């Protein structure tokens, strides 16, 4: 249901864009929806996941039997070769012409728990020799099954079985993590525009108010109700307000361009921000947030992957530095004949068993050095992982604490804004009737502007803290459920 609402909102926004190319009213939810669906950052996050998906698919495919057809349709040789002439007891050079063709199937299956390879193949060869005594031969291997195994060596398949599923699970969680990161960035751009828009609106109001007060001051100066210095101060306020408006307009256009660029929208459109209402306040348990972060945050999976890969390196260097033995055995049938039908009858058994040894004698400490380096790197990775884990947990706790404080700050900022607005209007009216001076009016205006900015800043900090917690924990505390935005995207593919 949330996905339906999300994409209905997106469709309405796109319709509004076409219907009104001049101005688009944008809420916080709209900005997040657009950012996570069509921004370049979202496209990049989805492409990164797809890369990991196909990497995992390749790993899974490598675990299945592979069937290969090997063909040599034609090979013609004409050359002079050295041969031994037994009658004259000497080597001679002779001209040789031959035609060769072959074909065969092979099936290979890797065995994870042993690191060996099971294979099955079949082949047929044809040889035609030209010369004084021309002849043809067929050679067939209808069936041969075998197994090869490194007895003491490194088992790559075992480590891949541990690491590759973990990497894919991390990719899936990274997709959701990156989507939440994009939401956090959208909030930053959204409130930057909201702040610029509020400052621009205040500058417009302040210019109009300063102009009105200056005209009132001119009338009062004519009757000597205010001094010339006060009148000049009012005129200076008009000039300053006009300059402030121009600067605010530049800042507004810059903030609008940045948000439109991030959302991948038309840069020529005018965006009007609608501030979110004061949120329903609640608190988040730091212990619960830590629990969800340890379970869901992909950074913890990255740490686990780093440790496994370092252990893999240690295992590989250790086994490559010692005695290595290999085993290969196969059994099958074959036959040779001058006619095609002859090679399928009276088949002869074909057996092969081999054992190989590789024993390092003198390498001047190269293998030992690589092994010690791998062990030391593993220690560094484990220590770094513990440090990073502590940093993530500290970040979760600090962000939760900030969020729990931000709710009260929004209430205070909203109350301050209302009081400052009321105080300014009262002071302005008192100035108009001559019961307040310029300094009191200027201070009231400054407090009103500051209170308005502080309220927007408090809203910004609240939503940034909340979405940062969502990103770190991958949990929606408002609806009390895991965030599955990445799963929604995957399900559409």
C-alpha cells in the first residue's frame, strides 16, 4: 500500500510538472519520493546492486555442471618432418600431408566441500594421411569419467561458499542503505531551499515594511515628531532591506537549482517549498536502535566480509607455502579403427591414475614471508573491524540522543516564532503611533527573523536525525517495521 501511495504521488508530481511548467509546489515527502526514484544517485545505487546481483548469479552458475562442446572441424597440415629410417639406420626428412578433425563433449562439476573437480567427457577424432600409403583412422572415447583433487592445497570453492552469499546479502542491504542515504541528502537540499525561500519571503516583507515605515517617518519628520537622524536610519533600513532582498534572491535561485539538479528535474522550473507540519513526537530507545543496526546495517556485513577474506588469504598462503599433492584418476573406454563403425565395437578400457607432489626445498623465506604478512594483515583487519564497529555503535547512540532532543527543540522554536511575530507586530504598531523608537523596532524585527530561521533549522535537524537513524538501523520506527525499499525496487526488476 505504501508503494502505491508513493508512486501515485510521483505520478501526480510529474503531471503537475507538465501542466504547470512555471511552478511546482514540493512537500518533503514529494522530494524524498522523487530523489529515491529518479535521481542520478538512485540510478547509481540501483546499478551498483545489479552489478552485485550478476556477480552472485555468476557464482551460483559456477556451482552447477558446465557442458562444453569442443570442435576442430578441419585441420590440414603439409610440411616436412624428421623421421627415423630403420632400414638404413638414420634420420631422414620426409614430406607429410594430413587432414584432422575432432569433436567432443565435456561436463565438469566442481565439488565445494573437497575442492576437487568431477568430469565426464566423450570425443571422436578423425585422421586422414596423404602420400604413398594413404590411410584413414577414427579414434573414439565414448565415455570417460574422472576426478581431480588437490590433496593438501588451497580449497577456493569452500571459501567462495562462505564469502559470495555474504557479499550478495550485503549488496541487497546496501541498496536499502543507499536509498536512505539519498533520502537524507534530499532532506538537506529540501531544507536548504526552504531556508532560502523563508529568507527571501522575509526580505520581501521587510522591504515592504521598511518602505512603509520610511514613508510614515517622512510624514512625522515634517511635523518634527522624529529627528533627522531617525529618518536617515529609516532610509538606511530601506537600502539595506533592498540589498538583502537581492542577495536572498541569488541564494534562492542557487538552492532551487541544487535541489532540481539533485532530483533530476528541469532546472528552469520554479520550486515552492511547503514546510512539513510539526511531527508527532516520540522517543527511540538507543538499545533497540543498536540491536537493529547490528542486524541490518550493511557496514557490519562489510566488516565480516573483510575478516573472512583475510582468513582466506592466510589459508591460501599457508597451504601454498608447504608440500602440495594432487590426485587425478579417470576410467573410460576407447577404440581405434579405419572405419567409423569399427570404433564403437569391442571397446577397450582406458584407465589413468596420477599423483603429483610439489615440495619446496629452498626459496630463501619467500613463502614464509608471505604467510607472516597474511597473518599480520588479518590481525590488522580484525582490530580495524572492532574499531569501526565501535564507531558505528557510537554514531547510532549519538544520533538517537540528538533525535530525542530535537522534538523538544521544535516545540520551543515554534513557540519562539509565534512570540517573536506577535512582539514584532505589537512593536511596529506602537512605532506607527509614536509610542516606540527605531531601536526597539529593529530589535523586534531581528528577533522575528531569527525565530523563523531557527524554526526551519529545528525541523531540518529533526528530519535529518530521523532519517539518519533509519539509514543506520534500516528500521522504520514510525511504522515499527523493517525498511524494505530495496526489496521493493528488486521486486520490480
